């Protein structure tokens, strides 16, 4: 994840694919974070849309 003065960018590198989410800062109305024992989610609300970025934690 990277935040600049212009945009919020999420990059995910997988074994077989890459995914990029890009949000212009001027369009972001709010951000919400929720975390449980195994999973955390960052929700970005921009221009009437919602994007959920989910992350799974390793259990040890």
C-alpha cells in the first residue's frame, strides 16, 4: 500500500497474478478498518463505491 498526495494505491503480488487498486485521493470519502483473529479488512469508500482490501494472517 502507498499513499501519495495524489492517490492511494494497493498492489498485490500473487504466485500467478498481480492486482493493482488505484484510488484518487480527491474521490475518497472515508476509510474503514476491521480486524478479527484471522482476517483484517480495509474498506475504502470513493465516489459512491466501496472497495474491500482483505488480508489473511498466518496462524502460527
